C-alpha cells in the first residue's frame, strides 16, 4: 500500500479546520440548546474522525449547530472542566490527564459512555526488524529483540542522525500525556543515556516518520497506539514490558527519576462531557452515551482516510454510508432518516 507521509499533515490540517463545517446549514430548528455544541478538537486522527461523525449526526439528525476548538490534550480537557468545551470524544480512561481528574472531582466533567474498550498503546518496531520480510528481501535485523530489556544493545541499530552515538526513540509530541510517561520510562528502563528522546512537533509528524521508516524498510523504535491508520496499515511488533501495575504506572506521571516502569494498560476510551452541558442537553447526551466503536473499526476507517487522502469529514460520510448497522443503533429511527437524507 502506498502511503504519502505528507498526506497525514494535510489530513491533520483539514481536521483542525473542521470548525468550518457547515454548522449554520442545520435545517432543523429542533435543537434543545440555542448555541453551538463545542467539541474538543484533539489533534490526532481518531479523535478528528469521531468528531466528524458525531458532529454530522448532531447537525443533520438533531438540527443543532456545532463547532470545534483545536488544541492539545491537556488544555482541551481543562476546557471541558471550565465549560469552554462541551464534548470530548476520546478520554483515555486508564491514562487520563490530571486536568480531567480534577474536573471530575470538582463535578464539572463526567464520562458518559465507552467509545471503544480495546485500545492499545506501547513501544513498537517494524515487524521486519525482528522477523524480516522475505517478499521485500529484508533479513531480520534483531531476531532476538523481544522486550525493552533488549533495547540497550541495539542502540546503534536505531541510530539517531543528529546524535549518531545514540539510538532514537520516537516519543509523543510535547504536551501529550504519553510524552511524559514515555520520558519517564526511558529513565526507568535505563535507556536515557543510550537513546535520544525525540519528540516530533505534531501527531502527524510522528506518524509520517513511522510511515517513512516502513516504506524504506528501515529500523525504527516508536511509541504508538491504536486505533490508528498506522496500526491498520503497518505490521508493528510490540515490545514486551513488565506487566501493567497501576501503582507503578501512576508514578511515571509524577516521579522525576522513576526506577520502575510498566506496560500501558489495555485502555478503555470514553466519551466525556461538561456536566452543565449534560444537564442542558439530555437528548444529545442519549446519543453520545450510545456512541460505540472499536479499535478494528476505527483503524479501518483511518486507513481508508489515509490511503485515499480524505478529510475526517469525508471519512465520516464514508463510515455513515458503509456501516449503517453500527451507527443506527446509536439514534432513534427518525434521527437516522434525517442523517441519511443529508447524504
């Protein structure tokens, strides 16, 4: 499959501009609130896709206006607690930022339903690094690389072009919760001296770097997660880590020099809302509570979006047309008819 790294950047830019979607074109005046529903415009593909699907249904099915505020995880989750944002379609419940915990503790935000409960996170290398790829003529580069404990002896395999005496670990962009956790893991695993902690500027830059390595058949060590088009299109090998331990994992978010680390949990991703919005829009909350997808489904949609260089809103239309058996279970029949009419 041909992947254009620049397509990810184009895709992200289009998603962040999704606030221009034709909210004012909602024809039905039956919305239960008299202002736009504000979504958290989290700057990565799966969140942009979920926003596009939910916003289309709310606009065309419920006759409401919508908008989205683009940004990074922590400030946007803070915004939900403050009431600046009504809906966030992805709250990673087992890896949630302190900003969200504080908002929930204060009664200003709540999780209303499970978007998907089979998310994955971890440290990966291309599978051909371990197993080779006979069809591409790639021999195994590190056949005994199985876990993070093996990485120290392979630093030169993942050589950093800017610091050639070290390997490069592709972390999350600064400001993401996973960036802080991965940085702590590098210290706890004793890898901070042998690997550079490389933080791409955006999620699109991270995925483009991974795509480039796979296309070239080169080694790469990276954090990533699913559902994503990267996991959907590329065969990645997840490195073993110590079994998830919540007490150890939580300290990775706070300790400056942790001595232990653990695998990421098998994450459940929920839909979160501001509590004032929840009380003022019970009909919309009913829909958002029933919104449910899966890792496999979303990865499939994101792969379609990437391969065809589609925008999140285009992928949303594709999903709504191709998967009526899924999304019609989220809404009453009359709402579903309005959504279909809007195609």
